């Protein structure tokens, strides 16, 4: 493998660990749990994995011996910084539990489990990837495991190889899969345990036992560095408005965190847009008003942060997208044979309800075309391909043009569009993510060795130094509720959206007016891997505010 100087230097970084991992551990059981909602239905669907207790690992003086395991691991869904350290923590933990343990990596995500594509992860391989970004050690994918035939195939493949535990490193959808698999394997008495690990840069897989998903910290710091650089450019040239769309399919956690790190002029939070029931035009008016007020102070430049999922939170657009999802699924064959985008637009327009057809017709063609692009395997619109930042620039521009004509606006407006998403997903993990991920992997190895299934690895107390972190396990069923997916009610992990009563959003609201009208930019600079802990070991504002008393 070719290595950059930083990669070489990071090879020798030893992730900081909870004190309880320094020697033998004992497992402490908490109270029995229940699901966040729809308890009766979830209990009925998960008779073997419901109501299990939360677990905590504490240091112990009594050494333990653990049975030997063959463990399979997959990386599932979008990349997130730190995945390689989950695998190295898992590997080291397994070897510490029993030197005969073996680890297999199934290739390309969940499909590797079904197609039996795997590689044995040896010390030599794992060492090459310690503290690096990316998921390239075994690759990732978005295949959804939902058919009984797929589950049976997984059992068959695991049994052939002698694998008796699986670790699924993924987001809410992948951990929902992990939960369903754990229950199915238990019902079938297959003897295969399943443990999940909370991954996603989106930061929306969190709850009382999972404080944050890994990758969020590094991705936000990477985007914030870029936003800071752009703000400095904006403040130097004083001639552009930069509209910056940020990844985060549904929740606006990334956008909110980057706003707290950089203090831009405008930050859109999808959850607030939905709560206020805003139209696209109202959103555009809010932006145009800030542009006008800044222009009145002689400031014809600025930054606007846009969460990539915002279109699905504008109620009229949400309805339109839901109808499009349905139409495109039901008429797939008819739509596929149509040759031009115009034919496709005309076809779907005839199937939409009158109000949605009106909204659809009001959109620029390029944007309407993007709304019709293929859905992902979980049925989600691929919001990363929808250029909301360009749509908003065009709409703000035409609103200001009208105001200028009416003598109501005297400034200048020139927009630059940016989208930051893939830039952050494989960044070299920050010290926080390198440490957190290693601990998550190590925790997963202990959950397996203790014979647990249907649990998600959890490490708490994350704003404290790593030696005070509290590792353990959370039953995945406690995170579940029933939601409509593809027209049917399904058990899924409840997504954590931005809490509009929470402290991180409160801090934005408190400062919104000031950051809009004045120029209070913060320039965070690049992630620091070496140097004082006050710079290199800090975590997100979101986590710090959430955990502040
Ligand atoms: P996960 O939920 O799998 O972690 O992925 C999240 C994400 O990074 C979103 O932020 C983004 O919308 C999406 O993946 C992009 O998906 P793809 O990699 O398939 O383009």
C-alpha cells in the first residue's frame, strides 16, 4: 500500500481506551428495557431479543476465559471515518479474549454475507488500516437483507465457514437489519450471534444509550474546515454568497454542528422548516431578507448552510416526493422506456394529485428531473443528487431581482454553489473517532465473547477523557418503533432528528440574528492529530452541549 507521511505517522497511534479495558472485565446488567414506542407489536415480533437489559462492562480482578469464536464482520451503507478502527478494536479484543479467535471480513457490505464473499482478516491486513479513513479494507454496500431466503443463505454461509457471530457496522437501517437477523437466528436456533455498531456521519443514530454515531465528529470537522476557508474567502473578496449544502440524508445534525463550529450567516434546519410548515417560497424569503439587511450595511457577501434533506421537510415537497416514490415504483416499467426527461416529467405529472402537480410544474426542469432519479435500496430519495443549493440561489436571485425592480433592494447578489458530502466520509479519523471506534470494536468483541446477541455496542460518557468512558451494550429492540416503509408498517430503529428543544439548536437560535447581520465567522482550520489535547482531542459542540448540565 502506498502511504502518505501522515498515514505513516498515524500507524503508531495507540487509541485511548476506557480504564475498564485495561484488564479483565465483568458485565453488569441494568434494568430490563422496552422499545421506544409500539411496545406490544415489537415484543410480539422479537420474542427472543425483547426486554433484554442494558449492559455495562466494569474492570474486574478476576480473569476470565472465553470460548473460541469465528466472527464475521461487515461494513454497511455510507462510509464514515473510523470504520477501520472498529475492525482493529474488534480484532484486538477478540485476540485478547481468546488467541484462537478468528475474524472474517465479508466483502462489499451485506451482499457479501449472502454471496459468501469473504477474506480472513489477519494481523498483517488489519495493521495496514489502523487509524485510517475509508471502508476499503473490505468495502461496503447498501443491499437490504429482508427476504427469508437471504437470511437462510447467511446461516448456510456462516455454518460452512464455522462463523458463530456477526458484527454489522452500520446506520439505522443496517442495525435494524442486525436486529431482525439476531431474532431470526435465535428463532432458528442457528447458534449465530449478531452485534451492531452505530455508524453514520449523519449523526441520527443516537439515543439515551448511544451518545453519538461514529464518523459524525470527523465529517463535521472536515466540512467545518472547508466552510471556514470559504468564509475567509468571502470575507476577503466581499462579493459572493456561498450556498453550501451538507450531507445528512434526513436529520440536520451535520448542518447544525457545522454552524456551531463556523458561525455562518444563515443556517437552515430541516426539522424547524417542517415544524413551521414552511413553503419553499417562505424559505427563500427568509434568505432574501437577510441578504437585503446585510446589503443595507454594505455587506454583499455571506454564507448559507443547507441540509441536503431539506426538500423532504418542506410539507408540499414532502407530499410531492412521497407521491413520486409511489408512482415511480408502481409504473417502473412504463417510466424506464421513456426516452427523455421531458417525457418522464409529462408522464408522472398526469399521475400526481392536483396540488402536487402544481408544485412539480413550478420547479425548474433540472430540479424536477433530479426528483425523479432512482431511489436507493431502502426506498429513499437519493438527496445527495438533488442540487437544492442551486435551486435556492436561483430563487433568491429572482426574488431580489423583483425587489430591485420595485425599488426595495439596492444591493448585489452573486451566488456560488457547493456540496460537501463525500469529502468528509473517508477523512482520516480525528483522535475522538479513532479512540471511540477502537473502543466500539473492542466492546463488540466482549459482547460476543459473553454470548450476547441482538445488542449494539455502546460507549458512553464521551465528553470525558477516554479512560472514563463507559463501554457496554444496548438491546437494539429498545430503539425500535413501527414505521411505514414501502406502503407497509415495519419495525425500524427510530431516527434521531434535531431536537428543537435541545441545547445545540438553542445555541443557534440564540445567536441567529447576530450571526446573520454581522460577520462572526469562526475558522476552525484542519483536524489536528498531534499537539495539545485542548485542540486535538475535543469532540463536537453538539455532544458537549447535549451533555452539559
Ligand atoms: P448512511 O446512513 O448509510 O451512513 O449514509 C449516509 C449518507 O452519507 C448520507 O449523508 C447521504 O445522503 C448518503 O449516505 C449518500 O449515499 P451514497 O453513498 O449511496 O451516495
